[in-house]
């Protein structure tokens, strides 16, 4: 009796061990799974070729390039003010944020600084595009896990933010509002009151999402402990933004870098999470939306009066030199390395986009995970295809 | 209290970056060909091609653990200019003299990388000349894992090889694509067939009414 019990127990343990080492004990036929390029979880057209053993990924190979538009080449035949129209389309959900580092790099080379009102408005619009971008992430996150409701809330509340951006700039997705030396226009009448209202709504949205998703048991069990990225690996791959802060790295270019933006004039926190798993990445982004609404609220109160444009020549020629400027964009560190040879347009622009580095970790990260987790991990890494392919 | 009489500051000084570049140059020794500090802005060094890989390792051990990017610059002026010409007109004579950037250079192609010290945002741009006959340098993919994709991109866009790279497949382009699009002598075909109408930027700047040319607004 007891012997049989022991045997049963041993068999059970052996079966468990076999489960853990599928490659050794349970010889299964390998299989290649092709995800995308037209998969809803890929935010565009990312294709992932995964070699599976049972339910486990042996290796995964993301293949991009389905949306490569050659912006680096195109910048070489445009003048500086025209480049902003191109870079708008890199991360299309937070377009205004793409313009800022390029304009700052050009201003740095020219030795121009935008007036302080322009800096404030830039920061407000920068944060609004972050809110619009991450709001959609939070809604989309639910869809990836089978929860359909949050995405409707997200689209509803993102609309308020897009209306604000449209009111100020004239463009919902591609504002093209930033100019070397300042901004195209001042804020419209009624913008401040309306923004306050919207920020209140967005904080309500964050609470709603936190209730709906983050407290949900299914969500937690699908994301906690899944896709863990240690700190040093994240740094080596050049991951940035919320993905890096979710690995416990207290580093935010808005705070740690001296740029002519208004972040040092407001009181806000950098959110970090020690875990580095999918849950941490999502949680950090949720909290960052809250912080962004706080930043916007304070900037609305403290924006100084004054001009929105510095004195710049009508025909912009940027002196010879090289400059690197990067900012903390919704997706992470976005930087431009601009080489000027004294022309009307740049000689060479290297666009360092956040998603390219963030996604380059996937071959390492997806190794050994289970198939349903691929989707969760990709969703939590949060990439925009335009930001990978440029 | 007027601060105008304090110190005659002709050139701004940046003690942090000056000290940092001295530390880097001391650690790298003879590998450094040239270095440059722009005060309160950034640092540049240029290293020899032989020491490219060891430069990455040394800088990593010096605390530059955050990988920024790797790319290349083709210093040849474009034979097609900015594409503003009428494609039916005879080609314009252009100066093809190479004008090098910060920290100098001797070759047409340079690879540029950027590393950052986390938590200080003290970054350094590292340049290396790529010999025209070899068109290859060592790979950083074993030093910084993130360099893998960046080197693949640089390889397909500029045709620069990376010795020791595990897998230099094309990142964006089809496998059978010929040519290297980011080279200056690779024509931007859209501009070759039709002149670009947008080369003249006509939008007036806000608050700049005095120089408006007759256009009533």
C-alpha cells in the first residue's frame, strides 16, 4: 500500500519533471509558427517567426521592414522646417513628441532658444501626446488579453485629448506645430479651461482602467512574472522609457537631462517598479499617465506670458556642426543625431527611435516562453511599427 | 550685484566633461585619434579601427553601460544635391570635396556609436574610420547585445561589414535588394523623375509681418 503510494508519487514527480524539460523527456515534433505581419497584436506589421516545441518557444525572430519609409534618407533632401512633417509619422500616436527633439537639435546647432512661453506650451503638448499615446496602450492591453471593454473607454477618452491637440495645432495626429525658435501659434482661447476638464476625465479613466484591468485576477496571472527583463540586460539592449523604469532603473530624461523644456518648473515623480515583468511595464505606464496629467495641470497654472517665437532668420540655415538631442517620448528615448554642413537642410540625420531598441530584445526575451505569453509580452513592451521601421 | 564684471568668460568651460574625456582617453591610451568636448553639450572621440571592439569593452567597464545607437555617416557630398533640380536639365557641377565633422576623419565612411552613463546622462559619441578597401570593422554585438540590430541596419544601408556579427541579414530591405540606400551616391528615385516642389519654404513665420511680400493675410 505504502509502496504503491510511493510509486505513484514518484511517477507523478517524474511526469512533472518531464513537463518541465519538454525537450528531453517528451519528444515533440517542432513547429514553426508565423505571427503576423497582419496580426492585431503587432500594432502594424511586425512579423514574428517563432520555432515552437509544444507550447514553448525555442527561438523567435522578429522581422521588420514592412513599413520602412526611409525617413533618414528623405531628411537629406528636405529643409529643416520640412523635416518635422516627416518625423510626425514615426510614432503616429504621439506625433508632437517626435518633433521636439529634432527641433531642439536644430536650435542647439543654431544657438537659438525658444522663449519661455513656447517652452511651456511645448511641454504641455508633449505631455498631451504622451497621454493620448499611453491611453490607447492601456485600452489595447485589455484586448490582447481578451478583455474587450477597456479599449472602448480608451478610444472615448483619447478623443478628448486629441480634440485638445487639434484645437491647439490644427492636426489630430500630425500637428507639425513646432518651429525652430518656437511654435507656429499661441494656444487658442478656452484651451486652459478645457484642458483642466479633460485632465480630470483622464484621471477618472486611469482609475477605471486600474479597477477593470490591474485589479483583475486574470490580468495579473497573465502578466505577473512573465517576460522578466533584468536591469543590466535592459541597459545593454538600450531599452528606454517605461520599459526601463519597470526594470527598476530610476532614469527619466525629462528629469535627468537639462533641456529647454519646462519639466524642471513643475513638481512630479518618476515612476519605477522593481519587478521588470509585463505587469510592471503596464503599471508604470498607467502611473505615468497620472503624473502627466499632473504636469499638464501645473503648467497650465504657471505658463508665463510673452512671445512664442524667438528671433530667427526667415530662411533658416543651420551652421556647421553635429548635435545629439534625445527626449523621453511616450515610447522611450527618442533622439536625433543631426549633422549639418551649413546648408538649408541637414546633411545626415540618424533617428534613434525607442521601439527599435525596445523590440531588439525580443529574440532574447521570447526564448522559452509559452505561446500565449508572446502576445502579452509584445503588448507590454509597447511598440509602434512606425517607430521601429522609420 | 552685477555679474558682468565677475569673470571674462570668452569660452564656456565644462569641468565635468573635461575630466570625463581625460579619464576616457587615459583608459583607451593610443586608441584615441582625436577627441572633442563641446562645453555643456556633448563629447566626441575618434578611435582607430583596430581598437574599435576593445573601445566598446573599455567604455563599458568605465560605466558607459547604456547602449544608445550605432550608425554610420557617408561624408561624400551627394552628387545629386538636394534633388531640387529639374531632372530634364543637364546635371549641375557640384563640389565633391569631403568635409569631415567633429573629431575629424580620413575616410568617406565613418561608423558612429553612442554610449551613455546611466543616471548621469553623460554620453559619448564614438567615431571610427572605415577603410574604403576593407569596408568592415569589428562587431560590438558581443559587447552590447543591442548592437546586433543596429549593425544589421548599418550593414544593409551603408554596406559596412561587421566582423564577428552572428547574423548580418537584411533588416528592412528584401534579400535580393541591390545597393545601399543610405549611401550618398544612391539616388533617391522619386526626386530623379520629378522636381521637388517643396524645396522653397514659403510659410511666413508668426509675428513676422514686416517682411511679408504683398500677401494679404
